[in-house]
């Protein structure tokens, strides 16, 4: 005789699939191709198309690929091998994209760290990751220089904002930085190489000797390190397969989207999973243009949207609310946006309605727990949407509500419990700081740590974090 959860699953199935938009499949078949090839594909389609815009400087796809090859070749020449980890301590800027794809091209791992983390957190995270080669911004280097001898880092590649600025904007930037006291002077050191010098030591036609041998889809490709209050470093591990799966799920959700003309505002930080997928990788996967913002500034965001006719704006609920509440908001300022994808728990439905009237495009609430690559749920773009809901599971994703104290007991429709999910976009079964075994879930199901409920149509509603005292009293 089946358990209560099994009977519920047979009875309910996946009620949400009937609300998928017409072009959205119920499942996906993740591509087994190496993730770094999405950049090669975009460059092959149109090497002259602009890939990035950063503070006045544009980088075309052909040049971006050449820089990835140069960086990978320079890394390889210095002893970087498959399964080695490259530390990336950068805000959203071209060097973060170049170094990420270069590490994967060699068959290595990319370990992302929050540039705003405390020095103590960075020290502990660097040591936990085992990173020996680190690429970082000069402004960050000056802040953490003293702690680096306490880590395993042996090689430093130091970037400047002006590395990708054309003349005379690079000169103007240097003058402005000096005026604000932000002009960092790097002392010559044996283990420190400026980014441009490092790049110049590689070849634009470099390629790994055995590219297929270095590709292991189930091996760790990306580590994201997060702050862990009251504990040690918390690293989340992702495979190339999970990266590709979430990209394909999101593209399937978008339906018939044309490759090439999309313009993205990339403000979600790359050191967070949703930023890596939606801000960095999705524009490249679609061969679009990414407008890079190292940090969110409301005025500059509006300026970039108008100037570049941004069509796709991935944002957090906080950013969405700040956009909606901007004084003297004029429709023409954001009229180019077709999709604003707002990620978080619960988005005020009035904000959605007001923004859609103002921009003329779709404002879609979506959700991704910290243990997913980026997204697990979203409201349909064109079909049924429900106020206050995080939406329905993406293609190939399953979700259910369980008893926090007894995960084997599945809750009924409308009952409150813990949201658990599984799908090809999820992180590796074992990861530092993970606690799925303690919660008693099967290996392929992931606890979100969120209170939630599911309605009769399969739409999910999140209502806050579950704390340990809540589990004890559940």
C-alpha cells in the first residue's frame, strides 16, 4: 500500500502543467555540451555583434571569445589544470565573464566570492575553496591585501575598471578616480599581474589539447560562496549540467524568443546564482547585448534602459519596487522593456499591475531558493497568473509541500508546510554546509527552508523562512 505522499502524487500529478503557455514544454532534455560553448556559438553566429556594454566601452562577440581564449591560454601556461579552481572576486564587469568562461574552457572550476563580504569572511571562504589563483578588482585588492598571506592564494590577477574603456574615456576615468581617491597604485610583485598584461600573454586562438576529455558534466563547475551567520563558509556547488539545464528551462519559459536582438540590463550580481544565469549567461546564450552595471543605481539604470532600449530586465523584488516607486516615472523611460522578471518570495500585486501599465511589457514574479541554480518557479508570461504567488514549477521541475518535521509526509492542497523541489537545475547532492541529510529528504529533493502552500491549480505561495524553533513546534 502506498504512502500518503504517493497517493497524493497519483491523484494530483502535476496540476500546474495545464497552465503552461502554449509553447512551453512539460520537460526538457539538458544538453550534454560543455557550458563554455554557448559563447563559441554566439561568436560563430555573428562575431561582429556587440556582446557587452560597460561604462562606455563595447565588446563584440568575436573579441570576447578571443579574450576568453587568451585568458585560458595564459592560465594554462601558468599551470592551471582541469579541476583546479579559479577565484573570482569581481563585480559585474567584462573581466568576470572572461575569467569564468576561461576557467570552464580548461575544464576547471570558477569560485565566486562576494566583493562586499568582510575580510574575515573572504579569508575563510578562500581557504575553504582551496583557490590558488585569484582575479580581483584593484579597489578590492587594496582592502584585503593584508589578509592574503593567511590564505592559499599564490597568484593574483588584478583588474581595473578602465581595462575595457576606449580612449579617451579610460583617461577621463583615471582622472576622476584620482580625484575621488580611488586611483590604486599597484606595487610590482612576483605573484601579481595586471589583467591586461596577463591577457596579452595568451593567444586568441588557444584551445585545450583534448577539449572533450576535460568535460565532465556531473563534476563541479561553479562554486558560490555565501555568508553563513553563526557558521563557517558555505559553498554551493553546481555542475555544468545544472547550469545548462536552468538556461534551457528559462528559454523554454520565454517561448519563441529571437536570438540576437535582445538587450539585457545585467545588474543582478554574478557572485549570486541568479546573476550568473540571468545576468551573465542568458544574454550570451541568446546572442544578445548585456548592459553591465557593477551595482544597482536607480538613476543610472533608467538612463541605460532608455539609451540602449533594454528589452529584458532580470531584477529582485527590491529592485522592482524601487523602479515602481520612482518619482515622476514616465512611461517612455521604460517603454522598451518586454519582460521584467522579478525574483523573490512575494511581490505586491499592485506593483505588478502599476508597472505593466507604465512599461507596456510583462512583469513576472519568479522564485529561486538559495539551493537552486537560479529559478525553480515562475508565473506564466502570457497565461494565468495569480496575485501573491511565486508561480508554478519550470519545465522538468517538481515541487511539493511537506511536513518540516517529517518530510515523508506530504501536505494536502492549501496546507502550510515546507516547500521542497527537485529538478536538473539543482546543485550537487553533497555540498559544504548542506543539511538535506539532517532533514531526512531523499537525495534528489531539496529543502528550500521556506514556509509555503500549493493551491488546487499547482500555484505556490511562500510565506517566510522556517527557523529551527519552527521545526521543533511544527
